[in-house]
C-alpha cells in the first residue's frame, strides 16, 4: 500500500525502544486529558452540573485505567468517546487540540501496541500527526497573509504575554500606539516599521512549515526535533496553552531514536499536578489555558 | 494486522491530511473561524466576535425600527447564533433567531438580522466592518 511505503520514511528507532516510547507517551497523553478536565472544572467548581461531574469521574477512571495498563486500549476508546462528546457539546468552538486528542486516543484504541506490526503503524501515525499540525500551522499563516507585515502579531499585542515577548522588538511609541487600539472599526493600522518585528513574524510560519518537513528525513530529524521542542516551548510561553504544550512536545519527542520519553513521564506528571494545585489555589495563579 | 484495520487507519490519516486544505478554503470563502475545526490555523487570523443587530419591520406607519434590547426569552436564540457564527462564519444563517423574533412579536411582519463582522484588512492594517444582512418575512 502506498501510504505504508510513504509512512515508512518516518521510521528510525533504536531496537526495542518503540513500545517503551509509545507507552510513555500514552501515559502522559492520558494525564494531560485528565488535567484538562480537572483544571477546567476547578475554575468553575461552584457551577458544575451533572454532565461536568460525570465527565470528571469518567476521565479520572479512564486515565487511571490507561496508567495502570491492563485495560488501556478500552480506556483509550473511552477517552476518544469522551473527547468526541466534548467537541460535540462545544461545537463549533472546541479547540483544535481536542480533535487531535480524539484521533490519538482512537489510534491507541484501534491499534494493538503489543503486536510489532501495529506498534509500528501506531508510531508512524502519531509522528505523521505531529508533522501535519506543524506544517499546517505554518501553511495557514501563509495562506491567510497576516504574518507578512506582522499584522497578526501587532494586533495580538493587547494580550499581556504577547506584549511582554514582542514589545522589546518595537520602539516604545509604536508599542503604545498598537496597544491603544481596541479592535473596533477604524482602529489601526496594525502595521509596524520595525524590521525585527516583521522578521520575527515571518519566521513563525517559515519555521513551522520547515520543521514539519525536516522531521521526515533521518538526516535532519535530530536537529528538527531539538528545534521543534525549543520552538514549541517558546511559543507556549507566549500562547500559554500549557497542557497542549506538554502534550505536543512529548509527541515531538516520539521522533527521538531512543526511548527518551520514558524519562519524562514523572516530570510531566509533576508539572501537570502543579497546574492542578495552582487551580486549587495553593500556589500563586499564573495564566494558562 | 487485519486489512480492515489498515484501511481504517490509512483512510483516517489521508482525510486528516487533506482536511486542512479544504478548511483554508472555508475560511477564505465563508469566514469560518481559522482557529477552530481541526484546520490547525490557530493564531493565523484575528478572532473578533461579530456584532448582531436586529431591525424589525411593521406593516403600519412605524415602519422599520432597531430592536435595541432583546427579551430574556429570546437571548438563548441570539447566543446560539452568535456562538455558531463565531465558529462557522457565513455557513450559519440566523434562521432560528429570526423565526423566534417573528413568533415573539406578532405585530411585526419582517425582521432583518445584520451581522457586523470586524475584520483586519491585510493591506491597510485597519479594522473594517463587513456587514451581511439577512431578511425574513412572515
């Protein structure tokens, strides 16, 4: 089959590492989904309805089953259904990572990670999803044209995180001007005379598309993998989508030749637990989605 | 591995690969939200909610007047339209909202729903309003 031949370009793993990295990713993935539900629920604890409570109980049980391992495929099927319910109930405003989680959970449910042939297809599929997300994130920016002269980033300066990260690239007068607009008709121009700002804006879509492509050949994979992790961490420091960030960085690390991900299960679990503790109010609040 | 399983997985991956190209077309043609619907277009286009204005038409001398406040009974229909519009753009028309308005106000014989969508003009960098009017009559 031609898709099999095409996806075989994504191979290149140390012998014996595939099941280990798949299992590590599966656990982190389940923990991220569980944390998403809990942090969202804790933000509006007093307003929870029966649907919220049911989904919290379900997601906790399903994630525990994934972590325990014995019923992990069935539990992943349950997570896929739960996320489908979430997307349906929020439609059309559910975030893209929810769709990604449906697909990942469905792959873990459909493919048997104990059979070598299915293991290989599972890893190839997950890697292909990473490439799709990176490449199309860049292509969308290219297609809609709001990055060529920095228009989108100039518009986004009303957000604190964008202002902190991109403000130093602008003269103070220009930053004040851009921040003063209220996104109402007649506001603007959301254009800047800073070449650095425009260069940074264009670098975003170029890097995203390039990384998507460079993760494919073995010759460029290691460099692309490191660059993609740094890029994602930098991006999420601005966008503050921390749970997607953890999930996606770990998905990128599936490209590593070794089972590096195994060493990241506990650090990821601790980081996600910290996010829950922040939502519980025991640590100072930080902005994250 | 069964052939069926292979076909299911490969078909899914091919569809996921092609969908964003279609999604880009939907964003350009129908103002569908680039951030949503698994097109991976987060942070590619400013996401500005539209303003919804309602004009009522009467057959008598009052003629056409703007509905400045909406009754609590009609708020769910308005909210549903706003949210659907934010995600699906011009693929969604305010049919249910207009029907609810026409049913609620028996004295009016028509209603116009004006969707005012602020958009960032790529060339000028200015925010401009793009209005679309939907007319409904009894």
